[in-house]
């Protein structure tokens, strides 16, 4: 038997880490069990990175309420946790009378939900906002924005850890049982843990964990979305995300500017039952480009630098209708277990309000004492390339490693890579370094810097070349030496 906790959170992605961070405000011993080797390898790191305004969800739903609240506090969170966030706005463009009626309904729904500043704009105003957009009119949401999902998730996790939360990677949960004293025993591939409270924040695995808790019957489907990433030269043509007129269940294929100056195209929405396959078919890329070109005609194959996909866990009823977030405690079936099911979009925007809502259910059943040592402030890795010339000179004078560029495309220095290798969570994968620094995310996608990163991980952490993993178990970067020592 391993350690005993007040709370074990199953799932260390954006939602699990938000819950861990918010729970660390109280005097609780908290552990996070994550099956992957980092906190952002699934849905948390594979999305559009858009901070939604809250107008796309039915009035009265948790999705609407928590999204609006998440949008409202995102600027404060970005300042506390030191992750990049830009409130750049968003437009939904239309051309037909039917489109106009849909946008008017969307605006009214948004206002009822509490979205601020929504307006219908004509073609001239649309082209002032986004000169390259195609449309006769649009709904403009000035409070929508974009962020860096990897760094947001990492910031939540690091702040939680800084406040005493233990993270256990490569700890897939295999079983949950309730003991005679009311505590839970949680079995993982690395051993067993005990706790008074369990939180199911397993994302794509939420249905499986819910079943283990004895709360059975949730039907979870995967909605797989593919994306294309465009070169940074396209960034100046897109000051804010451009969306088509939405349907009742799908926001459509859109174009999105990123915090770092790229443009992403997507997603489509294919229903899948394989939650581990992230390949992108050529026909899907062609479809994305063709569809998105109708609202933003600057998509050229020569600007493609990468594709990726993400899978959303959607809870549906027997008719296949997508349901609201489910955040519950079932005292009759699993007392002292907080069950989160179907946390999909707008989960990124709503992550911290979701966490606070879940903790509120816990506080209805148990008095929580505040942690007097809780510190909401976390500092991330300084991005050398974004500093002024004077600040860059000062950094190099203090630490010469800032003067050596490892990743040429993204201008990432040796000092930044070293900070990432020695990150607070102990993540040692190539992807983990990538997500913390943007090394290997540029035009050449690691063609220049990848093996330098691998060598630095070997040297800094004392690993053999066959022990360095790209992202997951079994993803060795090197399988051995090509030739023996001379």
C-alpha cells in the first residue's frame, strides 16, 4: 500500500490540475494520478486554444454559466499564473438571411447567459476587424480570446504542486474499491493508494472511472477534430478567430490565430470510439482547407508546417443528444466521490469555475479549513525572444546560457531549455520540453534542434540514450548506438 491522501484526483489535465490548484487553497493532502507522462498530452493540449464568450450554449446550462465566469476571470488567472492570454475578440461571419437570423438568436442567447459586448456588425465593420475575412456581416464578441493551452495547464499544475499537491505520472487507474471505514482504495499500474475523497477528472476516461466508482450508465463518445498549423507569415492576416455561423451542436471549421503568431485551421468533428488514435488523414486536411477558405481565403499548402488532432469526451443520451457538463456527488452510490462527466468544450475556458463548482459540492458535505500558506502566484519560464534588447543583454550578463540559441525557428535559448528540463513536476520527455519552451514548434519542426534537446536531457538527467522518450512509454527517441565506441 502506498501513501494515504485526503483527496486523490484521477486525471492531471487542465480540469484535474485546476481542481488540484483550487483544492490546495484548503488544508488537504492531495494527490493527482495521471496515466500519461505529463499533464497536457490529451484533450488539454489538443484543442483550438480559444477562450469562448459563452454565447454558444443553451441558457441555464453549466456550460453557459461556467464559460461566462471563466471568460471573466481569465485575465486575472493569466496574471497570477504567468501564462500568455490575449483578449483579441472573435467574429462569426454570415452571408444569407438564414445566417443573420441564426446570429441574432445567438446574440440573444449570449446576452441571457451573461456575455458582454456582443453586437451584429456590417461588412465594413467586419473588414475593419478582420480585413481578410469573407462575409456580408458578422456577430462580434469582443471578450473572446486565445491562450496557450500547454502553458495554461502546466501553470495550473505547477501552482498546485507549489502549494503541496503531489503528482504521479504513468499511474493509470485500474480499479477503485470502497473500504469498510468509508475510505477508497485506488489501484494503479504502479501500486495502490488510499484516500477519503476521489475526484473523477479523467477526461476521455471519465466513463470508465465513473463505472469503477459504481456510477454506471454514462455513454461517452469521442468527437475527433483535426487541425492544420500554418506558418507564422500568415499570422498578420488574422488578428482574431473567424468562425462560420454555428449549428446547434457544432461551431464549425474555423481559423484561429495563436498566441505565438501561427494560424490553425479546424476542427472537423468525426465520431470515434478509439480515444488513442490521433492520426490525420489527407482527405480531412483537404476538407479543412476547402471549408475554411470560404471565410478566410489565405490557406496555401506551402504554409502548412504540421497537423494535429484532439478528441473531446461528449456525454450523450440514448438518442445521441449531447448533454451538459455533469458535476455530481452521488451519496447513494459513491459518497465522497466527485464525478465529472462529459467535460468537453468550453472546458478550457471554464476550467477554474468547474473546479470551484466541484469543490462547492464537497464543502456542502465537509467543512474545509483554508490553507494560510496558499500562494496563487506562479512564475513561468522567461521567454528570452520576447524581451527588450536591454533585458536580453541583462539576462545574458547574469547567465551566459541565454546567449546560446538552441531552437533557431522559435529562438529558444539554452537557459530556457535547462529550466524546462528541471521543471517542478519532474517531466523529462521531449514533448514536455517542447510544450514548456516552444522548441521544435517552428517551421522546421525540430529538424535543427531536436537532437540537441535529446542530448541535453541525457546530460542533465543522467539518462542513457535509449531512456529518453518523446512523449509516452515506448516512444524512445533512440533505440541504441549506430556504431560502437572506437
